[in-house]
């Protein structure tokens, strides 16, 4: 499952420490899958009100007693949040394959939590992201070592600029632009400012995706150059539902229509690799230049003994 390290301009835990949270996510995911699978395999010992663990137990409870109380309060509040409910495990699927899908849906809510809050700050999230089919697809269908930045907002000379979807893999950054028309439509690409879409003897124009891709590419490359990071950047136009016809593929841009998509998807799924140092450096640099809009959690208005990120990292 890909990791959502940035969503729009919402604050993200990965901004704190990109070298810690990706590995922690993988560990938490494995622990929870093991727990869920054991529950499913041994229904006699199944506890219906058990919740997914998203924090590791601390060894010094006396030092962090107030912090743990805050976490417990936070969990209780989230269970009542209609926008992002934490449902209790009242009934598990019958087959292992269904159980995997069930698990991925549970972890998706967990991902959105990490991508929209830190320990002491939270962003107000548009409810559409909890049901966004493309976001869900990208997170659930790619390996853990892919880091996803979903339409992040970059600060360029104090000006916020929306970007396209970024998929940061161990071997490079791929900028993705999805075109999803109904399955009867055919897209005709060209070098002009607009592309043409034909559907049922009707035609209409769409803006050439390369304009947005190039804008995002320039931002990414300038950030990598500023931090002296050498990491490949690719641009890809994708349609899972339509054929894309073109005479010449745009310069340094991959066009993937519905016929080519299975191969493109399979190539990325089969990438077997651990998280790479250069991948994390590149992602960290990009996060530094992203805009984050958030407010302090009401629970932290009171004086809490933990004051520094260093303290929190002991958790």
C-alpha cells in the first residue's frame, strides 16, 4: 500500500520526520494485519471491539502519562467523527481475499489521519477525499515503498501553486496526469495548446496536459537543484478508460492509454525495492517547499509537558 505523505495543503506527519514515519507505517501495517488475520483465523478468541493500533507502546509511561491520556481522548473523539469514522470490527469477511480488502479500507482511514494531522496540529479536510476513487486506487494498488503526494501545493516565492500527482518511487519521481472520460470517448493528442476528445460523433477540446505537467516538473527540478539532489523526474499522461491517439509522443512525456495501462501498472507493481536514501532525500526536500494549512488542536491549548518534536519521537 503506497504511503500518502502529502495531501493538498494539509499538514502531514511525514513533514516531521520523513526518515521515521515511512518505516513506522510499514511496521504498523504489518502488526495490524497480523492481529486482524489472527482474529479472523480464530473467531473463538475474537474480540469485537478491538481497534487498530496506530501508536507503539512507550516504555516510560510515567514521563508520558499526560500524553497517553491525550491519545486516548483523541481516539474516542475520532470514533464519533462522521467524516472519518473508526468503525468497530463487528463482523469480519468470510474469505481471505475479502479480508485483505477490508483491511486496506481500514488502513486508508489511518493514512488520511497521518496525512492531515500531526500530534498537536490538525487540518480541516474536505470530505471528498474520504471517498476519492483515484486517491484510494493509488494508495491501495501500489507497494509500501511508493510515496504519494496527491496534488500538493508548493510555495514558490511565497506564491502557492497547485501541482499534479507525484509518485515518488525508489528509482524516481513520476508526475501523473489522469484523463478519465467515458469509455466511448477517444482522445487525440497533439502539440497544440488543446487536445481533442471524440465521443458519439461529437468533439470537444481539453487543455493539453503537458502544460500542467511541465509546470510541475519545473517546480520539482528547481527544488531538487536547490538541495543538490540528483533524482530522475518523469512525466506521464494516463487514461485507464480511453485510448489516446498521437502521431509523436510529446518530448520526455509518456502517454499511457487504456491498452498500455496494464503494462505500465504491472511494471510499477513488480518493482521490488526497499526505501532508498535518495528517494527520502528528494521527498523530504519537496515537503519542505509545500504549503501546510492547519490549526492547533484544542486539546493542546492546555499546558502539556511535551514541548519538542524530539520528545515526541520517543513514542
